[in-house]
């Protein structure tokens, strides 16, 4: 499980650095949207419209990252898919363990900071602090988490274990 997590995180970090403009650029859309919605509470129509834009940006990031990941393997999509399934079947504990790690990361990077803001930050400053927190998380924690999940697929496709 640890090997898979390391391989996925290493791939994700390398992908982020190599494709910084793509990842950071698409992450700026949710960054600006989250900051504005939390800070200024726009009308519902604006909130909903910008949420759709955020969803499109995130889906686009995943689709482009997956396509780039598959093309970097030199395999076709069907072969990559077959290897992914074989990798999951070969070590389901390692695969599903990644989701347990994701749950722990969610507690550390989402639940805990929100709880701290609610208990430590004075009421008049909470919206501003929350706005900055969600804005900072989008190009960092959220983007890296998405890439890490794609990196799990990459590691399983290319075979991450040392022989």
C-alpha cells in the first residue's frame, strides 16, 4: 500500500511541476470562484453559474490529465484500462487502501481546518479566513489530490513494484 501511495504521489508531483500552467491555470477558476462566493455571497444565479464553471474546469483537468497520463505510458487506452484492472485485481488491499488514505487526508485538510476556523477565528473574520482557506486549497490540496488519484491509475498501469 505504501509503495502505491509513494508511486502515485511522486507521479502527481512530477505531473504538477511538468504541467504547472495547465494545472494551476485550471485551478484558478475554482480558486477565484470559491473566494468570491464565500467572501461576498453573490446572488444564487451567480453562485450556481459559477459552480457549473468550477465543475467544468475540474472535469477538464481530470480528462486532460488522464489523457496525458495514458499517452505518457505509450499504451493505448484499451491496454491501459486492462492493465489498470489487472493492477487492482493483483493487489486490491493496496488499491482500496489509497481511498482510506484519501479519507484521512480529507479529515486533516478539510474537516480539521474548518473546525479550527469555527472555534479559533473570531466571528467577524471567519468569512474572510474561510475564503482564503478555500482559495488556497484549490490550486494546492485539491489539485494534488486529483492528480494523486490519477497517479494511482498510472502506477497500476505501468507496474510500480520493484522487481
